[in-house]
């Protein structure tokens, strides 16, 4: 998107001359990267069709998002696990899980669970293999409010 050089950030009123880049648009307003990073509803990195939260216990106990996507005619199902949840935000329909790597998973509240038999088998395999490495992975039950869980 083209943004003129004298455009002001809607949040901090700074110009692009003082910021690296202004390429986020929120509700029709241009927002600089610094203000966008401080916004809990910044653009998500991933939006899985279905998702679960797994607890990984071991030397460093932490939680991760396991997201799954159903493939189409030309591509297969796939999955992705984030780097570890650092914080959670929500709006009316979605949770936003932020990871150690800086990624953001936008997860619809009504889509908790694993999408396909393939992604279920991958998750089951990960859980089984974790036992042989001295770790332990548990798939957590859906929660009424994921923002209240201590990650």
C-alpha cells in the first residue's frame, strides 16, 4: 500500500519521517509499526481452521498452540505449533495467542479441537514421542476463557 511521506499515525500523531514504516491500517486509520505492536489486535501471523492448546512439561513447562488447517483439492491438510504462548488477548469471536517468536495466532472461539484425522494422528504421534524424550505433552480441554489461564 502506498502511504504519502507526510502521513500522520492516527495513534501517536508522529509522521513517517520519524518512523521506519507505516503500513498497518486499523478501522481506516494508518498506524505506525510501534503503535501497531502495542495494539493487542495487530494483524495475526496465522489463522488456523481449528486449534488446541498443549501443555509441554519437562525442564521448561510451557503451553503452545497447535493449529490445523484443512487442505483443498490441490494441497493437503497441514498443521503448525507455535513457539510457546507469552500472552492472550480476545475480542468477541477470537483469541489472539502471542508466541515467543513474535507470531500471533488468531483462533476462533468456536473452533477448538483438531480438524482432520491426519492432524489428529500428527498430534497423537507428537504426544507419544514426547514420552520417550522425558517430556510430557497434554492436550488441554477447552476453557471458558483462555485469557484467565496463566501461561
